[in-house]
């Protein structure tokens, strides 16, 4: 049986959950920043006539973050899965940029 008083334990859990919520907010802000950068890359790719999908680049990103996760003592496979999802989200931002950016050749006509 736990000798910690229920009220004290609940307060500690609440405090930790609040810290997690603040961390989640920071993660969302970083994701938003990454998405804005991806949108800018999407516009640049459009201007350069490059496709949105770049499987080799995406694989390099995932390998890099998985290796970094291992260095940090994190589960590399779970981080790899997370980053594939982040990349898919950012790829959709690049596609969004293609739908919203008018290429210079069209605008100049």
C-alpha cells in the first residue's frame, strides 16, 4: 500500500500534468513553425519546378531523427513513426502552398 496521502499524491500528479500541458503547447508551437517552413519550401519547390514528394530527403530526415533519438535514450522506432507523421503533415503544407501560390510565369502573363 502507498503511504503517500491521497491529496498530496493527486496534487503532485496535477502539477506534473500541468507541466505536460505546457510542454504540449511548446511542441505545437514548434510543429506550427515546421509547417510554416514546409509551406515556404513548397513554394520554393514550385518555383524551381520540383515535385513536393522527395522520398530520399524524407528518409534522410527520419534516419537522422531516429539516430538522434537513440543518442538521447529515446525509443527510435516510436520517434521514427512520429516523424513519418510529421513529415506527412508538412508535405500537406507543401501541397497547400502549391494550391495557393501563383507561379511567377502565370502571374506575369
